[in-house]
């Protein structure tokens, strides 16, 4: 944890490499300011909680007063009602007593006549009372009569004694309410003990029916303080609301028992109702307690997770301290609570082994202790169940992954076998892609079931290898033959040494063949005996053309299968015949004629040279440059070999112009350099600045040198995309910026390009690294073969600090993973490290890439992310940032757009209509320079019934050649004839730049990946 300061704080002053600024005071001030801010926030939170508590208390008091007022009103109503009932009852009792007294007097008088009669009367009275009481019980339970009906009937009976008409009216009312005549008759007989039994039954029945009433009315709505609640919803609204709803529901139930004697209410009804409500109160209290406990635990858990995600293990300790109250008991309880939360997190994978190691190593200072001790040393026993939970999750995840991966492997192998069975051998590209898919998907080398397949390229290479071995044994294999384009990179590397042995023998033969051509030219011009000084310019110009003609014809024959010496011999014989025809004024080597005879003197020469459209001059110039380079291979680094016009042409490439033809010719002599690297050297030798890379150059430049052959050997979209992906894919636009960072951070790893670089710590704000080395040296295994999780675990254990090409430290890597920039299961290889570095770049310079600020505004942030950049001149870093931004906005970096597409249709459009010319395309380079007839074959094609064929498959009739004489001058393009309406296809990275309607049809401008641009006319753009 002490090494976290390695990344350093943001620098607000310029960096002095001699005297590093003392940041102690500033850091202390920032820390104190941060603490004051936290204290202010905590005070505000406390004030808010106090205000909330006071408001809640006032609310509870108001609700209590309302409940008390409601209770007093209800109590007053009940008391008044009971007094009235009791008064009525006393009046009835007095009347009954009066009647009873009269009867007793009469009975007493009779009793005086007979003692036996008195005893019999007493016994009879007791039995009658008991029978009447039981009759009252049974009447109520059997008849199901309600208390309201009973009271109404009894009131009617009381009035019958005095008013018969009143009794009749009550009877009619009961009949209207649906009470039968038999029931009315039975109820009328309830008196004395019978009435007592009936009221008691009513009270007991009310207590028994109360639970049913509550169940039936649990969704009944009541308005409390302006809000609507039911018995169900009130359970979650707090005790006061629940009690208020209960009071209203209880009052509603008791309305039907008005008039019932208080004795029965208290002893039977209210007692039963209280028992029901008490049971529900207990249930409510338990549910409420559980809900509050759950809510409190959830709140505590959320706060814990927030602290943990923000500051890791230190956040755990901060949470324990903040929520404990500061007591020893509180600290222990919250420590155990924190561990329980971490156990729950571990069960879902949110708390992992690296987090546990970090927690174990975090220092804890106990009260009274002089120094801090690791958390794990103090509480390792408490952490045991957390470690068990992490292990259980890892085992579960591992088993699940093993199962899924095993199934996926079987499916992948089965699909591969099916594909090969149906389609034949894999191509080398397909096999490489599949092996790469296997490594990326399953993080292991492909099994023999995958690697055992022989590709179609391997079959072709096996056949080609036999031919090369025969030529090598006979000494006929030359570099010219080896680099003819017929052989793979593997075979070229394998037979390069044999080709060099054959070069010495073949060079002499080629030289002698060229001398034979020179002799034929001299003989044709009548200069056979002339010395070199006596040969005129016509000879030397035609000599360059003849030598190029010889090379072209020999190359063509070798591609058709001829041996090198055989090809040059046959090419020389063909040229000799053409030179002989030239003496008659025929063909390419036709001499100037005068009076049917070759001209002599100053008029002597070749007709071909007189109609020079620039092509011949270009050929001669290229021949001169080749000769200079052949004499001294390092001449372009020593002196300027370009003319003024050639320097201007190279400069124009940086402005969007096409690459000059002589650069491509030089590229053939320097195959390990790109055209843009050659132009930079030429500019330096000419005292000029390096050219600005055109947009189209970015893809080629972004591809690593070892993969550029995929773009030039057998070019195709798949090979271009493969080279692009192997060079970093989406990271390619950032290549220059990433290389600059790596040059200052991981230069110690020269074997793996910095991707295996590491250190174990740092000091001086990150300017001094300790324990620098590589993963292979320290762990016996490169970092590029580990997973991100393994690297994080090593950092958590303290045995690794900064890792990889971009020296990413533990806290930074953990943050990147938590934000989803990588997963723990990803391989920490080149692609992953580049991806993480790009995420960090956007974290520091995102506003620059979005256009909100300029590059200068983010230089400081980049220096804080990578300390090494503080030693880089700001203008250098600004230039790298601007280049990356330009590359991001460059459509050429989107390889997905390099798909074949129909862009044009062949026509014969001219000023006089669509049929003015025969159907063909006229293609010219936008700068008017020469290009060979087949130089566009890899990029432009015709869509025919047989598939897409190269544009060179179109016929070029007389007058359609480059340099042909036209009424307006020389024709600086090529004509390609095809049937009307034939579709024109762009492929392998060629794309449409623009289109303009002209009287000669739509002029379509296309660009090639090498930067050259061409115009197509006489048809219609699609």
C-alpha cells in the first residue's frame, strides 16, 4: 500500500529534470482541505438527520394528539349512549320490580297458607330462570338473529305493554326486514333470563366474528391525514397509521352492538376483539422489525459497497470506523458485519482473492498501539469464512467454465471437421485465423485436431518447394526468380541463400544478353564500330527502353514457367527480330526513314522517341536511378539523386498527390522499406523536411513491418484485414503515440517490444523505478502469457508494481477492469495492453479527441499518467496526439469498408450521346503520369458471368494505349473495352473519392491504398 504513491499527483508546474519540486506542503494542504470538506459534509448530514428526526417527532406528537382527541370523542359518545341505555334499563327494571313486588305479595299471601307451596314455588322459579336463560342462548344461535334485530324486538315488546299499536308497527318493520313470523314469535317470548342469555350470546358471537370481519374488510379504504390506506397497506406505513386504520375499522364493527349491556361488551365482546388485535399487533411488530432490520442492513451494505469500490481495502476500514460509533464493541460488531457483507459479495464474485490479499495487507492502528499492523495478522480467524466463500465461488466458476469450455471445444472441432469435409483443405489464412480464434477463445495452444490440417497454401508450397529444390541443386535459382511473386514468404526465406548462389552465375548471363541487345541496336543504326563517346543520345535513350523491354519480356516468360536463362535468351531473340523490323520502319524499334531508307546524320534516330509522351523519359530516368543504386546501395542516404521536379513531386505526395513512379521502382530495390520511408530519406538527402503522410498511407504505416508482406504478396481484403488486425487492429491509429509512451516507460524489454516489462516499485514520484526486469526473468513466464487476473494478483501480493509496455500499476489496472475495459480472464498480451493504454489516453485526453480543447491542454494530464512523458518536449507529444486524432478520423483505418463494391457501369458516352464511342472505360492517373496497363488489376475489375475479372481483361484497341496520338495530343491513359452496362468493381481497399457529371459521362475519381488517384470516364456512376 505504501507504493501507491508511484503514480504521483497531478503536476501543476513545469517539470524540472534537475530539481524535482517539493510537493509536501501542497499535498498536506490538499489533504487538510479534503478533511475539512469531509467534516463539513458530515456536519451537514448530521444537521439533516436531526431536522428529519425533529420533524418526525412533531408528526408523531400531532398524530398522538389526533388519536387522543378521536378517542375522547368516541369515549364521550359511548358513555352518553350507555347512560341513556342504562337509564332506560333501570326504568324497565323498576317497572318489572313493581310488578314482581305485586306478584310476590300475592304469592307471599298464598305462601302463608302453605309452607310446602312456598318451597315448591322457589324451586320452580330457579328451574324456570335457568331454562329461560338457556332458551335465550339457543334462540340466538339457532335463529342467527343480530343484536340490532333483538334490540328492535325488545323495544317493541316494551311498548306492547302500553301500546298495542306500537307493537304491531315493530312487527311489521321486522317482517319488512325479512324476519319470519315464526322467528318474531320466538323472539317475543325472550324475557328475563332468556333475554340475558340472548345478550351474552350476541357478545360471544361478536368476538368470534371479529376476525372474519377484519379479513373481509382488509382492502377497505380509510382516509388518514389526507392519505388513503387499507389494513394491508397500513402495515408498511408505520405504527401510527396502522393504529389509526385499526381504530376506524374497530369503530365500524362496534356500531352493530350499540345498546348491548356494558357487562357483556367488556366480558365477552371487547375481550375477544382485544385478543384478535393483540395477535395482529404482535405479527405487525415482528414484520415491522424485520423490515426495519432488512432496510438497515441494505443501507449498510450499499454504503459498504460504495466505499469498497471507491477506495478498495481502505474503504472497508473507513466504513467499519464510521459506522461503529467509536466503541470497542461497535468496532468488533461492525468488523464482523463487514465480513458478512464481503462473504455475500464473494458468493456473487464481487469480492475476489486479490481484494482479500489487499485487505489482509492493509494496516490497522489499534487504540494505544504505536504502529499499524496488517488486518490479516489481527483478524485472520475472522477472515477464514470469507476466504472459504471466495474459494467456493472460484470452484463453482471454474467448474462451470470447464464444462462450457469443454463443450465449446468439442463443438468448434466438430464444426472445423465438417467445414473441411465439405469445402476441402483450409487456406493458410483460414487456418491462421482459426488457430488465433482458438488461442483467444480458450487461452491455450490449439490441439492436434486443429493444427494437423494441411492448408491449400501448404499443398501449393509443397509443390513449389520441389521446383525450387530442383533449381537450387542445378544452380539455376536466382533472387529474380525467387521474388517473382510465385512463392510464399516461407519459401522465400528458406531458399534465399540458394538464390544468392545462383545470382552470381545469372548476373553475368543477363549482362551478356543486354550487351547482345546493345549490339543489335548499334547494328541497326550503323554504329556497330562506334566507341561509347561516338554514340548519340538516340542510342542511349533507346538502349534504356530496350533493356526495360528485355526485363519485361523475360519476367513474363518466367511467370509462364520458363527458366531464367531460357527466358532472357528467348526475350533477346524476340527483341532482335523487332529491331530487324525497325530497319524497315516497322514496329517499336522503327528507324526514322528518308526516301524509303533509314535516315542518316542529324536526322538519324528512332520514330518512337519522336512521339515521347513522357513515358520514355520516365523509363530512362528510372533506368538512371537504378544504375546509381546498383553502383552504391547506400547512395540515397549520402547525396541527393533527385531533380528539382522530382523533389516537388515527392512533396506533393504529402498534399494528397500520387506517389511518383520512380519511388515504386526504388521500392523494388529496397524491399524492406515502405515507399514513404524511401521518400523521407530522399527528402533528407535533398535538405527537405519529411513528407506529411497522406491519409491513405496511415493504414500501411500502421501495419507492423513484419506483417506488411500480407498487403503486398497476393493482395486481398482478407490479407489486408489480417495484417491490420495482427498489427493492433483498432489500436493502429494510436501507434505513434503508443510507441512514444513505450519509449519512455518500457525500453528495458527489447525482446518483446516492452510488453513483458515490469518493475517492483518506484520512488521520487515515479521518476525512479526499482526492480526493473521482465516477467520471463522474474516469474519464468512472460506477462504476455498471463491473464489480467494473474497480473492483478501479483500486484496485490506486492511482488509486481508496474506492468507491461505502458507500465500500468495495480490501482490503475484494477480501475480499468472495474470499468469493463478488460476482464480478469483476458490474456495480458499486446492487444489487451494496447487497449488498456488507449483507455488511459482517452481518460487523460478525451476532451482533446472530442474537440473540446486543443492538444496543449492535455499534455500535463498525459505526463501525470505516464511520468516518462514529462521528459518529452511538449511539441513532440502534441504532434503525436494530433497524429492519433487525425488517424482516428481517417476512414482508411476502417478495414471493414475495404469490401468489394460496384461503383460504375461501362458506357460509350460522349458529347453526342451515349453511343458516340464504343463501350469502354478511359482511365487516367490524376497527375497525368504514366502507369502500366495492368497496374490496377488488384483494385479495379469487371463483374462478368464468370465472376470478377481484372480490369486488364478489357481489350485495348489501337489508339487506346497510353501515349497514343490523339487530336488533342497524347493519350495519357488506357482504354479498356467491355460490353455496354458491364459493372465495374472496386476491391482490396480502393475506394471512391468523388464523382462529377461531364459531357463524356460521369467522371469517377478513385483512390488506392498507396495514395494514387485515378479518373474513370465514358460510363455511369452507380
